[in-house]
């Protein structure tokens, strides 16, 4: 899917602790009660003896109004990209350590424990012996999704966790591209596409949480014992301490009803008032001069809050428990090279006339290159997708053989099925869909003409009805199925309809595709 993130983001790349961006980061963290966390690293082959080195840490902050009341940023989120390849890691260890354990900042993540393990290993390798061992308070996006969709009593939680892209599509109605997830994040400088991808990955966590927070307020997800806000505590009472408050008659009964966790409000408020220390009193150096959470966040943390704790066993790469002789690295490398060579196209395709084919290219795109299928359809190429969402290799083999297609994939494991490899599988090497399209066109020497553009349905791969429809005919065909924008009624456009799924298209879409896809194709050949 293409990335169609609607909100423009304020993105700051932090490459030095002496830069204005770093000062901006420290200030934003001090004024934020909500931070989205994510990390990127260079992909590595399995069975490595060391954890990968984290190259980029993303921090999406949602500052409060006090961040800059006179600026448009007062209610806007901002994303900081910490370039861990450029910044001396010991210089930011204290800041991140304090952020991860600050009780005033709720941290959001998507399966962030793995990121934290790699992050801790990266910092330890650069002289920070302790690394990181906890994130608290924390809330995982998968937990938020489950709370939103499986609140009914007796309804079991799904066994399989949804991807972040699927959650964003369902909750935010945005398409989150994951093409760059496996790109080389150790290369510098980062491309603009990588920066945008990294920023959106962190910022969408805050967007999802904001929806959850609204639901909590509307539906009373956090209903239960009422909690007193910090603002209700008189400053004179704070000076008494917890014991004095409990013994004071006029408020003792109210305080005794508090749960143990609610005493954190008093402790947090006390720590806030103690920031104004008398001259000569020594206090611990704090990198984040944070403010307490507001009451709504405190309630959510109490009811739904989690924490990530790393054990000693988490800090060492897992080793295989299978017995047997360790394979030589030379043998492993030669095998992987052989698989890469097999992935290159080496013979006539099954649609070749010499093999009894009909001469029309036909492909099957597995789930790893499913987006490529839509691009191929746009230029008139028959590109099918697997019948099931998570097909087994056997299913892909059967569908490929029966329909006389070439299987397009990025999965090296499929190359091990020798009976499928010959003339019926091609391993796509490019990451971006536009580049994948050009790669396939070159590898198979496909001839694309203007007449082929938008001759197939991008939704189902079906063919269009040959005779175009008028506006009136299209409106009648779309009733109860598809809404045609009102702005098209007075443009005297022609419409085409898919014969299989009945999806309607109009010529503006064809012109758009011709403008953006065809130049890329022709420039490739020129």
C-alpha cells in the first residue's frame, strides 16, 4: 500500500547534542505527557551472534499548551529522529534513561520490547555498561486495539496479533506503507522517504492512543473508583507528608479510601513542589523537568498501564538448541549465494508460445509483494494474488502451476522448493513498488503500450467492460455499491466497469496513471 498519511508532520533530525534540534527535543520531552517510541536498524540475516545495532530512534511527542502557547505547535505533535550513528551515545544515555522511567510520561510502542533489547545492546557496546532495562509506564498499541475491539465479556482475544499497518487502516483509515522497513538504516545520509517513514511509524502511535482516550472518556472504559486530581490537594497539606495527611481529621477519611497506587499522586505532587528548593540544598540532576500528567491520563495509566522489564536472559541473543555439527560460514554463504542466483530469471516463462502458452504474461504476487500486483494491473498485466491471506508454500505452488503463472516473491525460503523454481519463480530484489515494477518489466522484457494502461481492475485483476458507460449508466450501476463524486457529473466523462467485481473507474484516473506511471517506464528504457 502506498503511504497516504494525511497530516503533515514536524520532523527534526537530531545529529548532535550541540544542535538546536537537541535543545528542542529536551524541551519537548519536558512538556510532553505522551511519547511514541520506535527504532530502526539494518536488517541482518538470521542466526547472528550479536544483536543488530540500532541506527535510528524515533520519539513522537505531543506537548501540552505550555510548550509554546503563542505558536501553532501548542497542540501539534512533533517527531524527533535521533541519529544514533552520529550522536555519541553516552551523551544521551541519561536523557533516554530518565524518559523511559519517568512517571510523568506515558510511553507508547508497538511490540517495543524487541526494540528495547536492541537499543540496550547498542548503548552497552558504546560504553554505557548498564544499558536500558525498563520502560514504565508503557502502553502497547496491540493492547489498545484489543481493549477497543474485544471489550465484550466472554469474547476471546485473537491468537494472531494484527500488524501496525492493519491497525492504522482500521482505526485511522490511513494506509501505512511498510516498504522501507527492511531498507538499510545504517546508510547515511537518510533519504527523505526514510525520514518520513520513520516519523509516521512513531506518530501514528499517538494518533491511535488519542482515539482510545476519547473512547475512554465517552464510554467510561476507565470507570471505577474515582481518583482525586493533584490540583485538589492543597499545598499546605503537602507539607504534612503522607502520615500527617492520614492523621488530619478533616481530610483523613477521604484519604484513607485511596488505593495504594493513588498515593503516587501525592508523591508526584510533592516532588513537583520540592523543585523549588531553598538555596544551598543539593538535588539530583534531572534532564527532564517534567510536569505531572493530567487526570485523564492518570486514570488510563492506572487501569491499562503496562511496563517492559528486561531480564538477563533477554540481553543475550538466542542460540539454537538443535544438536549437531555447526555449519561452516563458507558453506552458509555459498548456499545463500546459490539461492540468490536461482532467484534470477533464467528461462522462457510458462506463457511462452514455444511452451504452449498463450503469449500473455501472467504473474502471482505473494503477500510480500502484494502491492506490486496493483502496479502491474495498472499497466495492463495479469497479476493475481494468493487465494488465502496466509498461504502455505504448497498452495502457492499449486496456484502457480495450474494457472501457468510466474510467482513473484521476496521470500528466499520459497527458492528452496526446487520443483517450483524452474521457469516459475522470480525473486524481486527492489524494495519500493515503483522500482519493483520496472525490475519486472526489464527482467521479463514486457512490452507496455498506452492502450494497456488501466485495462485491468486494480482491485480484483478483472477485465473491464469493453464499451464505456455514460454518466447516467454509471450512476445506475453504482447504486448501493459505490459513490461517484458529485464533481464528475458535469464533466461529461466516460466510465468503465470491471466485469468481475463491478468496480467503476473513470477516465481521470486513467490520465493520472498515464502521467505518473508511463514516464517512469519510458525513462527506464531511454
